[in-house]
């Protein structure tokens, strides 16, 4: 990523949630995009309230970011029976 945005998190903060985010998708081939950049793009959308297609060009392609957003937003039940998404849990920890 080329620029720093106020919505970005640090690499150290990202490392606390990286493994969970990586495991949310089936591993069919190696990733070409850094998930840190994708997660910062999702934060940019959520905090800025902008449209997906208005994502700045220094982030990964908006379609890829939207794909990960949908994967990370899928709800599942935890051990207590509460429904939440991976994105919800990641944002709580951050």
C-alpha cells in the first residue's frame, strides 16, 4: 500500500487477527494480495462510508476487497450460541 489513511491499523495490530482472516477462505492457490491491504481497504469503506467503486486506487481492486468483506461478514454461531461474523470479532479485538 502506498498511502496511509486514518482508518488503517498498524501491522502489529493486524498480526493479532491475521490468522483468523487467512483461515476464512479455502486455500486453493497462493494469495497474490496482502490481506493487510485488503483489511485496511475494508476499514476505509466502513469508516468512510464510501461506495465500493470509490475505493482509492492504491488499495487492492474493489471487487477483491468486496469478496473478502462478504466472506468475513458471514455469520456463524460461537460456543455460547451467539451469532457473529469474523469481521465483527476482528473489529471488537481491534
